[in-house]
């Protein structure tokens, strides 16, 4: 069972039989048992007709015993049913699914007794395309009638400021001392290597050292290591990399506006 995760999604596992028979295959068997038609079963299981046959044929070839029984003609117009062997496989899957869910629930309960570890896992559980994700605590919240400004203190001592609507801040139930994640897309980060006496209006300016450059055909990903050991990634055109003479070991400051920061918080 993929995503056999229970409340909180802190523990998950993918269940497979024989290393290849997964949830898709058994969803197809269940649909076939219910409909008696491979065509209808494929639609029910969210598979193409060709994809359904590929799964079934692969399993039948490996089983060395028939898994399907097809009839043609007759009053009902024929159809496809599961053999005793296929029903045995399906029954074993259902039993193992139940046992796995119970096991995962037990592990989730154990984690609930370890709040520090559970908190760490919750911070790591979000899946997002934003390259930069920083965990911290709300240090300050300025709530206005229309907008809100949130300051998130990181463990490194750095701070990230985000702006959002007041409604969003209320929906996230933000308050001083609450854990929060700051998410920044790499494309929203501007790198500065020499301010030349100028000051920028952007609220967020984190100084670091270039630790990695991943060169692409048009743009490059520049990774800065901040003094506290955390990393921040910026997407820079290759022309920009050349113009700034960015190299590993060179100092640079990551600059991004407060409105470019997305904030996530546990409900």
C-alpha cells in the first residue's frame, strides 16, 4: 500500500507482494472481481485498457497458474472472472493491508510520545517545488487590517520576513512562538556580490558563501552556505554567473523580497 501513512503522514510504507504486485495491480483485481470486465475494471482502477492487460499478463506469466477465467457468449455475453488462485492473492493482499495499517498506527502513536522527533519529521514531511525551505519560529507578527508581516527566526540566528494578507495569517493561526516554515522559490532569489555602497529595499538579505554551482544549458543553480550551515539556492542565468564571476568559495548575498516568501504552519 503506497501512502500507507496514517494520521500526520509521519510514517508511510509501500506494500508489494513478490516485489512487483502493488496497489495498482490489486485495485485492478478488485475492480475485475466487481465488474467481470477488463475494460470496465481498467476504467475503475484508473488504468488504460492496454496498461491493465500488461499488468495482468505479466502477473499471469509469472504465476505459472491461471489467474483469470474468460468466458465468451452465453446469456450474459461472456466476461472475465478471477480464478481461485487470484482470489487467494487478493485475500492475502487485503489481510496484509490491514496488518500494515495497524502497524503504522502503532508507530505513529509511538512518535506522538516523542514530540521533538515528531516535530522534526513534520517539518520534513512537506513536499513542494520550492527549493528553499527553512524551519523556524515566529518571532514577530504585525497584523494590519489588510496585510500582515511575519518575522521567522531561524536556529542559525538569521531571520526571514514574509508578507501576506491578514486573512492568510489568521487562517494559519500565526502567533509569536509558533513553528513555521519559510518557502522561497530559487527563481525569486537575487544574488549580490558587491553592493558598492548602495542599499536595497528588499527585507531579506542573507550573506553566505558559494558552495556549489550546478550549470545548465540556460541557467545555473547557485547554492550558498549560510554561516549557520544552512543552504540557500538561487536560479541565475549563465550570463549572470559570468557577469558576477561566481565561483565556489566566493562570498555572495541572497536577496529576496518579503512577498516572495510563502509561509506554512501546522493547523
